[in-house]
C-alpha cells in the first residue's frame, strides 16, 4: 500500500515502476527524465537492500488476490510470498531495463547515477 508507511515493502510494484521509468528514459518518452532517473536509482538500491538477497531470493512479492473493500486486507491479511514467480519475472525485467538504460546513458557520456546500484 503506497500510502501506508506501516505496510511491508512490496517488490513487484516497485519493480514495475523501475521498469517503466527506465524504459521511458531509454526510449526518450519522458520530457524531463532526471526525477525518473533518480527514482530508478533509489528504487533499485532499495530492492538490492530489502528485496533481493545474495543468493538471488526475492522477498516482498504480494500474493495473488481478489478484490477487497478494505485497505487492511491488503496490509494485514494478504501478505507476500518468497520467490513468487510473477515477482521474479518483473524484478528481472526491471534489472535488465535499468541496465540497458545505464549502458545507453554511459555511451552518451551521461552520468546515470545507477552505476553503483547495478554492480
């Protein structure tokens, strides 16, 4: 839940934002890419710290759900799965897209600020 700081860090949603922002930067779809570049950098660093361990396990992917009329269902009852397959897929896509973006920016001699997060 994006508006609830007491909610757990949800990895697949973060990955989707990273993927979309990195792709938007790389494809030139964003007129002012700087804030999105910073979001990619911070998002990837956060996932490396909180969501992906040294063995490649992915934490914090929300279990599949139906619809609920209460926000507490999503925060308290739904929970997350370790190594959920749809979460692993979007994490990989986010990493690949961020890497491609970083390469393109390096080739254009632009400091992407994602270099340290990609290592």
